[in-house]
C-alpha cells in the first residue's frame, strides 16, 4: 500500500512570510483561466471576447470563488465548527473551500459583470464554463498536498490504495486525485471540445452543470463525506451529493431549453 507523503503545507518561507501550497494552487488555477480564456476568445472570435475582458472576468471570478467558496464551507459543511471558532473563518490558507459555495459566488459575480459590461448572463457563463475545470483540478491537488478530504476505506489489494497516517492505518481511496482527474481534467476535455463549435445559448452552461454534477456525485462514493447540513449520509447520500442533484437537474433543463434557441 502507498502512504501519503505528508507534504509540508508551506511551499516557501521568506522570513515571516509563508507561501502555502494551497495558495499556489489557486494562483495556478487563476493563471490557467487567464491563458485558456485568451485562447478560447481567439478560437471563437464571433463570441465577441478579448483579453482585457478575460482579465475583468478573472477579477470578478476570484472574488466570487474566494468569498462564496469559504462561506459555502462554513454554511454547508462545517457550520458547527466555524460558528464555535469564528476567527478561523478567514483562514483560507488552511484549506476548506466548498465548490458549491464558490459556484454560487461565481454566479453572482458573473451576473454583476454581465450588468456592468452589457453582456447577457448566459453569454458570460457559456464563455467561462470550459475554463473552470482546470482550476478545479488544481484545487483538488491542493487538497491532496494538504492531506485533507481523504477517501473512504479501500480494498488493500487496490494498487493505489493509500494510508493517511494522521487519520488511521486503513488503506483508503486517494479521492482527491480521483476528483482532480474526473471533474477536473476529464470535464475540461469534454467542455473544451464541446465549446469549440457554435452551440445554442445556455448549452455550454448546461453541459458544465450536468457534467460536473455527475462526476462529483460519482466521486463522492469514494470520498469520506463531510458531516454537512444534511447529515453524514442521509438516504445513503452525502451533503455534496445532495447539492449535486439540483445542479444535474438544472443542467438537463438548460440543455433541453437551449435546443429551442437558434
């Protein structure tokens, strides 16, 4: 069996300043968004996007991800802990960012950007949808380095079963890697190819919601569930899986609705 390397969460220390791996993963995510956004704008010039607009999108997106992601972790997954330790809420460098909270934060941010720029909400979300999964992959790698969000117990004969020594001596699924490969790289490839050709308005957004919802729902069967607001395993599903259900439903609805759009 493999053993988690137990990385030092601090990548670089410069006197009193410490740079954490988790923060570097977010920096990588934002850099990939900026680079891929420019490539996407050039390959689909008829969509009417340019480099400066991608930079503005990134600024709005960063605020939405950080504020929404942290509030989602606090409210959806660990309200008891954070309400008992309110000074820990701003400590994002220690990990603990909810995708579902960050997703809602980004939706609000993109709506605000759309109002300021004069672009429609669905124009904005269709454009950014293929750019998001690589950032999700980077975030999951950050989770793995931090040694958080470990998997459920696995068959000891599984070649990549991994022991997380600070948890117990059981072999477990490295679910962070599963999620980086699934809702990160695989979803990126699917959406990048899907968005390469003209699609009806809302179709790419719908494909993202459905694809992420399905892949995250599946990955949760291998990840130790957070207690969350719905209980540890309500009806056999984790809180994250419950939160994926409306995402999948919305994705299916958007894909069907888009078929009525030229």
